C-alpha cells in the first residue's frame, strides 16, 4: 500500500508529506501504514487526492479506476469538492456523558454544497451515543454541527455542554430573561433535565445540528 502511494506521488510530482497535508492527515502517518491498518476515511481521502480507488491502494486490484457498470445505476464520481472532517468526539443523546475532544483520528467526508457557502471551520462533526433522541437521532449517527453560541429560539435542538465537561444533544427550552433552561429528550422514556443556578453559569451552547449522517445496514 505505502509503496503504491509513493509511486503515485512520484507520478504526480508531489511528496508524500504534501499528500498528507492536502488530505488533512498528520505528517508521517502514511509511513505508519506499513505496520498498521489505516482508518478507511483517511485512506479514502488519499485515494481521492491520487485519483485512484481504495481497492487499488490496498493492492486488491491493478485497475486504478472503477470499471464501468451495466446495471443501470450511475457510477459514483469522486471529486475533490468535499471536506474531510475529523470526528471530534461523542455527544450523548442521553445524560452524564463526558465530552471527548478527539476520537482516534477518524474522519468523514462531506460535500461542500452541504456547507451552504460557509467556511469549513464553521462546522465540526460529533458521533451520537445513547438513545434519548431516538428516533430522530440514533446511536452511531454522525452529526455535522454549525458552531453557534446561542440558539435562535426556544425548542431548537442544540449541542450543549453542562456541568463543565458533559456534552449532550437535546431540544433546549428557555424563556428570555429567566435563569433556567430545560433539556428535552425526544424519546419519552427519558426525563427532561432543568438546569439552574450555578449549573446554568457553566452551561454553554456549542452549536446546532445541520446534517445527519447515518450508515444503513
């Protein structure tokens, strides 16, 4: 795999370090793939940048491009018009879940058109754990979140940090000027939580979900 990547870099007249920079992965990561299995999203980013398939990089085929299909379905077109977001951590669709700042370097690709003209830095991606927002959000879902320090209206769903280091995804109810807010789950099996007093001072909004990414089994 690594030798194929190096050969393709040579063909394109770029260094492996430059390839890593373009793909948004750390310097020296590709060299480690000699002895460790890369995350699929990272490998997909490299394949896209080098204009080959993942299977070609893995050595499973000698065809750099996918063969044309005759099953009536369009052949996917892979372009560089995507943004690869790191999955920064978990957000609980429940309560009492410690916020995770990083998560094993996993990444997800999002078409730029889904950013609606905003800069990529205005967004981040979190993974959902827990079931309190079921069925709208399910455990394992990825959520593209627009960075935002306040909600536009009561009842909007937001990513909330409370009690210092707990992160949750909830519908947030409040009344302007009153010293409380309520975190409301969608799943009726989970109770709402009201945050007041000192806990309210530590509470902050990280953003609002703008895109749900779910793998179908």
